[in-house]
C-alpha cells in the first residue's frame, strides 16, 4: 500500500502546551510554525520528551504534538522513555512517508534521532542551540554524530562544538525572527536600557545591575527595565535594593513574548551580560526593534550593524556612555528572517 503523506518528525525536549505559550522554546516553535506555513502539504509531528506535563496528544498550529511528560522520571527510567519514543517514530515510519528527523539540541533527542536514522536509513539533522556544544555534554560520545548531520545556530557554536567534541558541524543555520510580530516604528524610546532573559546564574544579571548603578551616577534620570525570572531572582532583587535602584530599574518578571517585543521598541539599548550564548534570539529581536545591543558574546564572525561586543563590565559601561552621547539612530536591523531559516532547513531534507 502506498504511503500517502510526507512526514517530518521533530524531536524536542519541550514544546508549548498551547498556542499562547510563546515563552517555551521560542526560536524552535517559530521554526516549526514557519515550516508548516511554507510547506502546508507536509505533516509535521513534534515528539516532546519532557514538557509539557501531559501525555495526551494535541494539535498546535496544525502541528501534531506527542508529549511524553518525562521530566520527573529518574535517569534509570530514561531507557524506557527512549524505547517508547523509538516505537512511536517507528510506527510513523511504517504508516507514513517519513522524510527525516530533526532534533533540537544535541542531547537525548539527538541520541534517539541519530541512531534511529542510522539503523533505518532516513535523514537526521541536529540543531545545536547553545549549552549542548559545551564540553560537559557527555551524550555526544554516545550519539557519535557525523559532521553532515549537525547544524549550528552560529559560527561561535560551530567552533565551540569542534573544540569540545572534535566534530565540526557542516551547516550553520541561525535562529531568526518573525517580522510579523513587531509593531510599526517609530516608537517613543522611553527606556534607556532594557534587559531580557532569565535570571539564571550563568546569565550574570548581577553584572547588569552593577552596570545600571554605574550609569545612574553619570545619568541620574536613567530609566531601565528588565523582563524575565529565574533561580537568581531573589538575589537580583536584593542587589537592586542594596544599590538604591528601585526607582531606576524596573523588574517586570516573566512576561509573554508578545509583550516583550513591543517593550523592546521603547528602549534605546539592550544590555546582555551572559558570558556564554549560542545565539540569543533576544539580540535579533532587539536589533529589529530598533535598539542597539551591547553584549559580551559574539555569535557570528561578521560584524552586525548596531551590535557592539565588549570584553567586560567596564567596557560595557563605557560603550553605553559613548552611545548615549552620540546621535543614536533606531532603524530596524534585520539579521535573519524565519522565512529563510525554514527554507534552508527544508533544503537539507529535500
């Protein structure tokens, strides 16, 4: 019997439980949505390993999502999870025309995806998205990926993965933005500084607060805002209070993605203090919102307009002062669009 439908299976550690959950893996869900828009005749099935906390299949933007809710399972029971995911992929392959597998991050999803593809002679690609390129990722030696099945989201991650795991990703396809999500410009830039990201320890938002404190001495009327939450939030709030910044730095907590983007359009500069970043989507969003970006990390080898890379906190302070004292422009800078990213991903499978 002829298999009638082409299917792309996407393996992800997490996926939104509903269509409004834009804070869940935002770059990855943008890609899935755009793949479905550009290729409406392609059936896309997302298999989500750990989140959301449910096991009932559901439909998200015309995409079938199969959640396994394995976040609370002990490591010894992961083998059972892998077996069940394998069986689900195998059933899809037997019933439909499986054109390939795409794994988000080079972790457990890629472990199953890569070995299933090898043993069943189908294509598999892994989108390396950040922390998975680090030396601490012990699963890479079990995945044993080939160069051609690896896609890095940045030049930085290509080098990082090769340095740590001695396999150079053959493809670089960056994350991207959806221009339709951005309101019209111009906007009043009522905030001088914006920060957007989780208060995790590795993001170094204590440095962000110290930079704001230093800038306030030079610009007493400075207005700053941050959106995000995380494990280090209590310490950050204590530091804000200690430095008497309650009237200067507004901490808005976790916000829906659709509300963060308009907020960016009302800010002059995005400060991003993380010392390790595969390619922060927040950088691309801020640039298209018309903000300048100052960060400690450089994702791509080429220079990107209005993105300023500095080495440390003092350089970040000095660069911010320099921009404030210049004739700061706020034009949109489109670095990568989700339309092109989706097209390049599909070219690998076709």
